């Protein structure tokens, strides 16, 4: 789960970068999909860190 959380965190960071680029280009569909990706993957990443801790506890 630890490596998966890191990968989802990287996807979240890339979604933020994509959202800013879409704002700069005034691309409405790009803003929508990038922000949706940021919201879903960011929520999953944050809640996984809060629930299992970092590094995750093995129990």
C-alpha cells in the first residue's frame, strides 16, 4: 500500500500542474478533468495517510 500511495500522490501533483496549465490555456474540459482527478486522488491519498499513518502500520 505504501508504493501505491506514493504513485497516487504523484498523480495528484501532476493533476495540479495540469489544472494550472489548463487555466493558462483557458481549456474548460481540461480544467474539469484535471480538477476531478486532483479531488479524487488527493482525497484518497490524504485519507490513506491519516488512516494508516506514514509509513503505514503493519497489523
